[in-house]
């Protein structure tokens, strides 16, 4: 059986530089971006909490940050979808039933 390519369908910023990644398979993964931010380099932009939360999106079927503000999939910081799929599962923070 072939391994299914993981896809993120929605990304929501959490507290303390975390991301709730809603996967196509129905699971919800909690991605902690702090280790990447500590690396600096291209990830340095994510240190700004406003940038982190406002530019967070889904591009290239994974968690991404839109660098240009034009939703250009070639100008973003995107995380390998297999990295997201390996993150721990978590509870849904969106409550549409209330």
C-alpha cells in the first residue's frame, strides 16, 4: 500500500508560536514553530507575533507564511507536510457548534 501524501486544509495560529493544522484525513496536528524560529535565517520573520499569526495560511497543501501578502506559493515559508503529519494530534480548537 502506498503512503498517502499528507495535505493541510486549514491552519490556525495558536498560542506561543504554535499552529493547529487541520489535515485532509480529518486529524488535527499541533505544530510548534519555536525550534525553527530559534534557528533564525529564513525563519527569523516568524519571530514577529503579528507576522506569525496574520501571514499564516495554507499554500502548497501545507502550513505556510505568505511573505509577499499576495498568496504567491513561490514566495512563502512552507513546512514539509510530512513534518506536519508527524506532529502530535490535538483537539479541535474551533467550535462551530456554540
